[in-house]
C-alpha cells in the first residue's frame, strides 16, 4: 500500500507534465517566422529551390596570386622615405639694401 501511495502521485504528475509541455509551446506574441507563409508556400511548390551554381564545389582561383596577397598582408612593404624639405638659410638672393 505504501508503494502505491508514492507511485500514484508520481504517475499523475508525469501525465500532467506531458500536457503542460504542449500548452507551453503556444505563444501569445508574434514569432520571428510571422509573415513568411507566402514565401514558404512558393518554396514548397518549387521543384528545385536551390541555385544551380550552389552545387559547384570547385571554386576557381589562382593559388599563387592568393599566396602573394596573403604574404603582402603579413609582411607589408616598407613605407617610402619622407620627402626632403629644404629650408633656405643663407645669403643667396638676399639684398642688403645698398
């Protein structure tokens, strides 16, 4: 009898918890998928909704050129030297007023 006293409430609680999980799946707010029904229906009726080019796994590219670009990003060339600034100090082109 004592075993039934423990077992019956546990079984009832587990049965009710299954109902609560179904109830909690319903929302009173707008979900992120609201308004997508027309798009979903058009995709569901499309024979092949994927882009044909998506099956091409061979991506064309030049490996040597990509390696050179990666190397130039990793080791950038040194910046050019700054331009030389010349300041005239002296008597060239100066008149003394005589």
